[in-house]
């Protein structure tokens, strides 16, 4: 991604990796209207041409926060119509994020509150700094999670735990998030992005069509009964059979060399 954005950075780190950074550190990377537009444009571009990228790592600029949630200073004084218009933009952005066919690894470097926690939950899996904290605080402000929080959180930690988190609005630690299954790995604060990028490089070395199809089967299959999910898996699997990458993978194994996958 070589496009310039106002509130995010998305440099190509080579080998098909993109490091997507929320870039408003002066306000704890709070999500404003322009960031909603930028993230929507980023994911729309990725979704339109997924073969050009292999894996994305999402983090926040600075050491203090991943994302503090919606920019409440921008929202102060909004009319009901303006609020709903902005939220529609956020809804479109989240749908584009969740539709991303590429793996997205969250590298949560600091506080992930409200909409920031919801962005983290949109990631396929999460590495978090040991000092990171999470919260869905919306009910303390007269609203509720509206960017997937009521759906993605219970899928990560279970319904009962999610109810406690959302209905109290209380923050929880990275260690608790790890213990509950929301976070995959705890990292030293200075190492969280590097560790996420290292895993992203492992993923990027694998056959890209296989990775995309496996994510597709996992994501949608989990929303089906087992029998339907098994049928869905086979449809995804059959996409691999006629590919060059499948033939290259088997040839490289037999020739005892590293495969060179081309995504076709």
C-alpha cells in the first residue's frame, strides 16, 4: 500500500506485509470521522485486490494507546443526525474490516478502549503488550458497543464473561484478556509489533490462496452448524486443487526445498 492517508499509516514492509498504524498519537489514536474514512478506504482497497498483499499487522502510534475509542471531543455537540451519519461510516468501515480476506494480526501496544477494543476484536488474533488494557465503556456514556463489540467479544470470551465486561464497562488487563482467550500472546511492550510481524512473515511465506481460503472457511464455518460447515470447508478446499501453488508445495516437499508460492 503506497497510498497516503491523513490518520493512518500503511507502509509495505516487504514480502506482502503491511503494517497498518492508527496515527493520531496526540489524542491516544482516538477514532474520528477522518480515521473512519481512511480505514474504510484502506480495507476497500485491500478487499478489491487481495492478491497484492499477504498479511496485515494493526497497531497504534506511540506507547500509550492502541486506540482510546471514538473521539468524544469531535462528537461533542453533534446532532442526532450527525451522530448517526458518522456511525454509519464506522459501521461500513467495520464491515469492510471483517470482510478482509487476508489475516489481520492485532499488535495492541497500549489502551484499547470502547471502539478501540472493538477494532482489536475485529482482528483475526491478537498479540498484546503486557501493559495493555482493554474496556468496552459505552454503557457508562449512555450508548452501547456498536462496532461489533456485542458480537465479537462473546465469540472470543463466551457470553457470560462478555455480559460482565459490557454491562459494567470496567477495564481489564492484558493478562485477563489472555486468560479468557481474547489475546493469543503477551509480549514485552517494546516487542509486541516485532513479534506480530514475525508471525505475519510466517503466514506470508505460506501459500496465499490457501491462507485466504482457510481464513474464509474458519470465519464463516463458525457461523454454521457442523455438517454445513464441513461442506463449506470442502468447497474452500477444492479451490486449492487446480492451483500452481498446490503443485509447487508437493514438488518442494519431495525435492526437499523451500516452496516458492506465487498465489496462483
